[in-house]
């Protein structure tokens, strides 16, 4: 099944998110989730997060920053054992 384009995918997600929130029974939610997964091509576990609103839209600045830099401490006694 072909994947949806970005704008139409977002519209579809919003529509299905509203329907998913209104569903009360496990069987009804399961059927809706099956249909959503088949239409979007997303995995089931990720689809649950998308429909329940737990998915982050964009990564935070902290996650893009990279590794934390540790300063190198030097002392005369360490320089004898570990020359730079």
C-alpha cells in the first residue's frame, strides 16, 4: 500500500487521533489501529504513540548538541606517566 504524503499524513493522523481518543473498547481500538498501520505503513507500537499524542515532533536542542566534552586536567605528576 503506498505511503501518504507529509501534509495529507498529518491531516490523517489528526483525524485518526480524534477517533482513537473516542474509542473505548479494546477490540474497537485494535481494529482502528490495524487500519491505521496498514494505511500509513508505520509499525504498530509507534502508531500507538502517534495516536495517543506521545510522539515528539522535533528533536530537542539537547539531543542535537552531541557528546559532552570533558576537559583534560594536567598536573606535573600526571605528565610524567601520561605525556600529551
